[in-house]
C-alpha cells in the first residue's frame, strides 16, 4: 500500500518496508539526489591542489572557493525550504538537482579563477537546497519509531557519493595531467541529470505535506519560524547546525590538500587514506541513525560532538612519518564526524509543523552551513595542518546549542 504502514514490523530493514511503495520511491530519489550532491561537491576539494597550482592561488583564495560555495548554499537552502512548503518537496528536489548539475559542469569550462568562483557559487544554490527538500520528503513518509534511521540512510548517501568521487578522482588524475584532470572532474558532474528525469516520473509528496499545502494559509513563511512559539527553536537549531558543519567542512575542504602537501602522499596514496575515512563515514551515518532512535536525538548529538572534537585534534597532531597511524585513525574520524549528521533530518523535521517544515529545516541547517563555512577560509589563511584543529571549536558550539532544544524522539509529525 502507498500510505505509511502502522502495524508492528520487527524484521531487519523494517524501516524501509514500512515506508510503503510511494515512500520507497521517495527514499530512492532523495538518496540519489543527496549522493550525487556529494559527488558534485567533492569535485572541488579533490581537485583543489591542481586548481591552486593552475591559477597560482594563495591559500586564502583556495579556501574562498570552498567557503563561497557553502555561503551561497545557505541562500539556496533557505529558498528551497520555502519552495518545498509552497510548491512541494518533489518539484523542489528536481529544481535543486538540476541547478547543482548545470553549474558543476560549467566549472570545468572556467577560463580563470573569478569565473570559477562565480560558477561554484551558483552550484551552491542547488547544493544547499537539495537536502532541505529530500530530508523533509523522506521524514514525512517515515514512522516515528523508525524516522531517525530512515533519514540517516538518506544522509549516508553523502559517503556513497564521496566514495564515487574519490574513485573518479583516482582514475582521472592517473590518466590526465593535473592541468586537465581537474576540469574533467567537474565535467563528470553531469551524471545527476539522469536522476531528475527519474524523480519526475516516479516520486510524489507524502500525504501529510500535500494536505498542509492545500489547507494551511501560512506555509513557506520565514516570518512563521520566527514567531514566539518557534523563535527559540529556530535560534538553537541554527546554532547546532553551525557548530557541526563548521567542524565538518573544515576537514572536508582541506583534508585532501593536507594529505598531499603536509603528509606528502601521492594521488593513489591520498585515495587509499580517504577510503578509510569514507568507509568510516558510511558506517557512521547508518550507526548514528539507529542510535538517534535508541538513545534520543540530543544524547546522540552530544556523544558524537565530543568524539569528533577529540579525533580531529588527534588526527592533525600525529608526528611526521607516522602515516600508518594517520591511515587507521581516519576510520573513527570519518565515523564520528558523519554519525553526528544522522540525526539532523529527523530532529529538524520534528521541531516544525508540516506547513513550515521545509522552511524551518532549510533555514536552520543552511544558515548553520553559511556561518560554519567561514571555518575553512580561516584555516586557509592559517595553514591546512595544525590549524585544522580550529574545526574542533565547532563541536563545542554544538554542545552548547543542545541546551536550548527539546528531545523529540517518538514525536509524530503534524
């Protein structure tokens, strides 16, 4: 049947079966959209060393490429959240995937740094918006008891897309010279165009969202999430997103360059080290989803904030020559830094009513992304080695934000 099932199902992967046929198609669309979003995003960090050399960029200019993408993605995410409440989750999902696909490909044709900066910024509009639409779409099909793990599996698509990008990076940079290879990396970003066609034919909004859009007068309203009953929630949810993403994007933006320049690894060596990090990330996303259903949203955020801060400091303080330790520490680092994201989709969905859910999720998550995006730029000016420890500060901010938010495990969506 198409509606979310209400009977008890204790078999493995019950979370997936209880979505219903419409919900399962929505899950596939959101999973694919977020995975390919990750693939297109990672083309810059993986090619950053080659781009820096090609254009003769300073560390600050290189960091600006990453930060600009994330800052503009906040605008895209907020806008997509509003659109998701007004025109629907699925239509917004299609628009955002098309946006990040087009501008990722155009980055490969950039004749100079300034043009690349503009294209990368415009890519950020779609990059930021896809998550807001996809997370709300899947959360609304999920049963309350399974929502954390269900949306976490969508979140795990980030690791899948990241892994795919590393495979492509390894092949592309082994075939072409760096001056050409970074452009080819961006051109491979055309792949998500196929997903847009599939989503258009196969995916529909959940009934709860369709009903809210048809009956609620106040939908897709920024003013609505700042009214007295939601103001506190909006402030602390944005603060939580700022801390978590500040820590994460510091590592995601600078780790490939750090491995090549500070640790002296080759292209193949960098891919091997990232494989440990990414495999840890995938398992972390999935594990974090189960934990957020078992322990609660807030306890899971707290646990992985502490672990991530400690590991990022340890990772960047390993002495020269101890590259084997760097290799193995990448697994728990990727695990912790990804597991903390698992609860976001369910937690933010449960904090807002259906008519304002896309807006609330889009605004808080992406405002946090924009502010957290300043962390990579700071690291660019300070240096990509020990200065990455600056990212650990973000996790301390996340812990403070939890003090102002309620526990929502088991809450039904209205």
